[in-house]
């Protein structure tokens, strides 16, 4: 039996990077995956690809910072299926210290990375309670726990994700709702490639090597490695795990010089 057989999962930011790997892995394990993503074509392509490989997937165009949109889509999914799993993965990055972070930048990071997680959990938790339980997995970061240069606003948002995770896990123990988070270090996604191409044209390979070696293990993580951990935490095999943060960081937090 597949590990998520007969389960329904919502994955925000599910059409690219880590979210896409999670969507694919969950579908392979039997879940009907609902991909919520801001980009219509990418979402439809990702869902179609899952279906072409025998999985179940539905695409939804959604701005996670818009509570009305999130509430409407989650309600529609609930009307059709019992929702078992919510993965709050959608997020955006920003490089800059306090003085280089404008109010516009700060608000934009907050709207997506903090309010987006709040909106998704706010929409899903009442249905989890109605259904007798559920699983929430949030995507935090190593910067939730340690300081790194030039990540002021991004660190603020991921710190909030970690503490929201702990709060929800505490408040909904009696409702049989588990809530955990994963804290990746650098993961090689299209975002990384785009960042290097924009900021280090002609020196992409050199900078990729430098960024890779920041992790003591000597490389970046892969989206599939994050998806593997996400699968375990959202499966019944992890039924005794809640209120935990799982660094997936190649030794970054504990083993840095």
C-alpha cells in the first residue's frame, strides 16, 4: 500500500522547486494533490505531468497572501474531498540587511511568507477539526534558528513560521492535528540558478561552488531530499511527531566552524 493512499494533500507553491518535488512525491505515494500556485501555466503543467504518470493532481491559481482566495479554494476542495494534509511551502526570498530593506520589501516578504502560511492554516484547520484530525507541514529555514548575513526580512519571516508551527501544534493537540516544520539550508532549485545568473553573470559556476561549500557536507540539498522528509512527516509513520522543527541542512546549524 502506498504511504498516502486515499489521502488528499494541499501544497502551496506546489508547481516549482521544493513544492513541485513534494507534489510529485505525494502523488507517487497515492495522494490526490492540490497544487496552489500563483502561476497558472506552471500549475497546470505540473498537475498534467502528475496525471500523465498515473497520479492524481488538480491545479489552483492562488495568491496565498489573499485570504479570500485561499479560503475559497480550500472550501472548494473540502466540498469534494476530505482534506488530510496541508503543506505551506509558498515563499519568496530577499537579500539585504536592515538598512537595505525598504518598507515595500519588508511588507512583501511578510505578506507571502508569514501571512500566506497563516492564511492556509486558518483556512484548513476548521476542516481538519471537522474531519477528526490532519497534518500541517510548514517550510521554515535554517535562518529560523541562526543568524546569517544579509537576510534581515527573510529571517524575520522564517522565524515567524517556526513559532507559528509550535503554537499551532500546541493549540490543536486535542483536535488530533499535528504540525511540524522543515528548515532547509541551501537547496538547489531554479531560484538559485536565476539568482546566480542575475547577480553573478559569467561567474555562475564559481559562485555555485562557493555557496555549496557553505554547507559543511560540501553541497546544496536537492528538492527531492526535502520531499522525502516531507513525505515521512505527513505520513502515518510520523503519527507521534508534532511541534518539531527538522533541520535539513548538511550540518549547517550544528557543524559550522
